[in-house]
C-alpha cells in the first residue's frame, strides 16, 4: 500500500505540472482529492490493515493528502495572479501593461506629499481640515481682508462660477488659495484659542501653464492662534516641519512681504537641503529656497473669525505642495503631475508617507 501511495503521488504531481487552466485544475482536483477521488479511495482501504500498518500508512496518507491539497492551492493562486495578464493582453496595442504593475497601484506623488505634510503637522498637534474647492468669494477674499477692488479678484486671475448655476446672491469662485480654510475651519469646528489647523488641498488660478506654473495645483494652509503666540513660535514650528519633511537640519529665514490677511507678512526661505548652503543650481547659488508665504494673522481676519484681536494672536502660512514635491524628488516640470504619464508615475511606486495620522475634519462644503 505504501507503494500505491507513492505511485499516486508521482502521478498526481506529474499531471498537476501539466495543468494549464482552471478547468483542467478542477478536473485534477476531482480525480485525486475530490470526495470520490483516488486518494480518498485508497484511504478507505486503510481500515482493513493491521494495527501497526494502519498507523504508518494512515500517517503517510494524511501527509500526502495535505501535500496534494497544498499543491492544488498553490496552482490555483498562480492562475489568479496571472489573470490580469490575460486581460491586459486583450487591450488594444500600445496600452499593454505588465500584470504585476497593473494589479497593484500606488499613490500619486502629490498625494504622498499631502499625507507627509499632514502627518508631520498632526504630530505637532495640528488638526487636519478639508474644505471645498468651489468657494464663496466672501471666504476666498472678503473674510481675508482682500477688498472688492483688489486686482486678484478679477476674472484675469480667478475662475468665476457662473452666478446662474448657484443659488443665492453670493459670488462663487474656484478657490485661488487654501487661505479661506482659515475662517472656514474656525467657523465649522467652532474653534476657540488656542488651536492649530493644517488644511491641504487643491486650488485654481487662471495662469498660463508652463514648467513652473499650473492652473490647478495644491497648497497647504496653516493657522495657529493663542494668547501669546509670536513670530518666534512660527519660525520654530516651520523649521521643525521642513527639517522633518526633508530629513535634514533646516533653518528658515523670513523676508518682509505683503499679504492682505497678515500683518506683518513675510516670504519664508529654507536653507538649501542640497548643498548645505554652499550654493547649487536648486538654490540658484543663494543657499536659500523660497518655500512659502506667511505672517501674523491680521486683526481684521481675527475679527472675522469672531476672535478678539486684543486678546489673541497667531500665525498663518501657505505653502505649495507641488513645489515641495518637485524639490524633494528633483522634478523639473510641474506639468508632469497632470500628464498621466505612467512612466513618470511608476517612479513613485516605492514611496510611502507612513500611516495616516491625526484628526481629520471635514470643514464645510461648496455652496449649492
Ligand atoms: N495664500 C497665499 C498665496 O496663495 C499664501 C499665503 C501667504 C498664505 C501668507 C498665508 C499667509 O496664510 O499668511 O499666495
């Protein structure tokens, strides 16, 4: 009987190796390990054996049973894994993709940066807020102390939503910045100081598209309000952020600048992470890379948040996700992000942003 088991194993293995599709595999299963198959039939003979033989043969037969079942599932899995391959071959020429690449996707480089930014700020105690891309002009401009005659509000820079397509009197635009999330976050979450919010998202500008300008791009807005928050706090937070983001010791410098919703306002530069400030092409031989706009929140904006500017103060900042991604990965053309070029995107298949951390809040929705 031992010989019979051995023969059965040899025969089953030989035939399994020749199996090339799912129906042949099923036929093999029925023939060998199915209820009325050859192995169960052999096993039925075990009960007629003497005690010692029963023990030895019974054990060998059980091992064979498990071996064959395992061989069966391995074969079955190999069919499942190669199934997309067949599907891909059926696609029109030029659209063929390797099965192993098509079956497992990965995150877009912009998404990777967004998650990386969120995770770092979440670790510092910031709430992550999400908000609408179709935005009321009062959030995008008015509440941010941008007067109605400001040039940025014109059709030259801003995508306007046809008033006929929205109810009510309000002007509606595609948000030109993530800054409206400052007021929205405070309103929807009913935040009272101290609080820290980070709001990454997509924004739109009516720009001529070239290697460094897109009409659709991404920003992250930050807001920190409390009783005695100073520019030094901002500098510390933002140096910690960039140091963590680039995994290098980064220092920041502030240059005076103007944004209507902050006073004072500044441009933020970080020390070049590529040349240790010795000067290179990335920093244009200055040792510094311009990375965001920021400032201390304007009293009028605090009032629009229903926060008493005589008691509280804080910082706000806005950075470009696309630009950070380009700096980090050495990408020299912003248009690659929307190109849909799979050869570009595949280069990020091994990049990870770590597990999603922090508290995510949906802070408001588009006007209907
Ligand atoms: N919203 C500005 C822009 O799109 C960036 C910015 C500047 C955001 C200063 C801020 C800030 O919060 O304080 O250019």
